[in-house]
């Protein structure tokens, strides 16, 4: 495990306190992305990242509660949406709430995610499955129903930041550059479950062979090679990068950070610390006007990823998430850059 004493990287005082429960990764070069899976992961190319500290586990309900108690912060899911932010939306639908997984009773078309997602009024981080639910027994589970600004607010309060996509993926790989999973070549080596993902016929039947239907306590599964837990499965995690659909961007000018250029031409020199594209380029113009929000990259998959539907329980996998989205399977962890 690549852990160092906090003072060795020049942190002291509040910085030392903030670094508790974190692991120091000295940085390096790795193959970002994959040429063997979803199109948005390709092409794989060489990326370098500088050293950074990263949380051992996703931020938990208990940790987020301390932040809220200290700041009186109100998450996006707890606020009434501003109609000005959603032109053309039905005002009756603009209520405080969040998206909750609702398993259908019958087999459904897997191309239509609305068959198992419901916007539930009153669902938020304190009520992860909607009104009537609570956090009893979930103190050490990842906080969910946090939108991007909620995660960024916590990070700023804690003296930290959200990781870039490259930092996150480098950390998730645990030193296994190019491996399929964060632990090697097989999803369940020797039949052992190493992450909280879906087993069975999604979205109808979860066999719970890994013992969990919803979120699991952080650290319920073994750490990766860097001593980090829950980098794969349990909950998706926000990154700081705006999402670039590289297929749609093919033929456009390179972004300021050069990531688009690298994806168009993987033979160029190793990119150091890439950081995505602009907010404007992250918006999907094919969506209805009320849904045209900037999107950030989320990583890691969740307890809802299944072999028959969403095989995104891998370090290379990535998903675009609107910045105003909060769901029952989305959380975050933080980094500190010296």
C-alpha cells in the first residue's frame, strides 16, 4: 500500500487533519480508457498524473452529516427547483426530490431506463429510498442523492477537491495497468465477489450473491492494490471533468487541455494531468431543452451494474451525468493535490 506520512508531502495543521483517512499515490503513467468495451471508453491512450492524496473510501452518510451540521448546507435534492433553470418544463414536476431505483414487476426493454427509474418527491440523502426511509444502520454507507455542486461543496469545506477522471481511473486501477478489473482479469475470481454489483437478471431479480441489494458499508469488499476500497461498484462517483462524447467531437478543434486531440490521435505524446472539456461541449444537444445541462464524468459503476445490462464495473468505464442529477446510486470521494 502506497501510504506516506502526511508531513512528508508538506501538509500540516488543517491540511494534516484533512488528509486523515487518505492514501498518497506518487503518480505515474497508465493506459487510460479501453478499446474492448463501450465506444465512449475508446481509444485507450497514455496519460500521466502527478502525485495526490485520495480518500480511502467514498464519503459516508456519517461524514456528510458532520458537514451539514457544521454548515447548514441544503443539497440540491432538498431544494425546490427554480423554473428559470428548466425552460419548458412542466411546473408541476418541479418539486424537491431525486431519482430512485424502482424494480419493475415484469420484464422490460433494457433500452428504456425510465422503466426502472422514478423521480421521487422527498428522496434525498437523508431519505435514500424516498419518504419514510432513513439512515438507520447506514452511517458507514456512501452518501447518495448528491448532485455535483453538493459534492464540490463538501470537498471545499473539507479542504479537498474532486478528482479528475484521470486521477480517479489511475487510483482505481491499483497499479494493474491495462487490467480488465481493479483486481485483475476476472469479475469473480474463484467465484469470489470483490465489489457490490448486481447479480441476476437486471432490473427484475438480484440474487444478492454478494450479500447486498442496495449500498454496502464502505470497505465491505477487499481493497485494491493501493489500499482503496469501493472504487468499483457500490456507488458511482463524481469526477471534476466535464464529459466529452469523443464520437460526437470527432473533427472538432482540440480542447484547451488537449484530451480531445489525444483521443483522435493516440500516438501523440503522453498527456499530463488531462482535465476534460468545457461545460458547453459537455451538453447533449439531442436532449429536450429542460434536460440540456452540463454533464460531468462519473466513474466506477454501482450496485445496479449487471453483466446483462451495464458492464461498467471497471476502471475504464465512464458515464455522463448532468450536474443537477442526484440518484440513489451516486456518491463521491475527494483528493488533495500538494
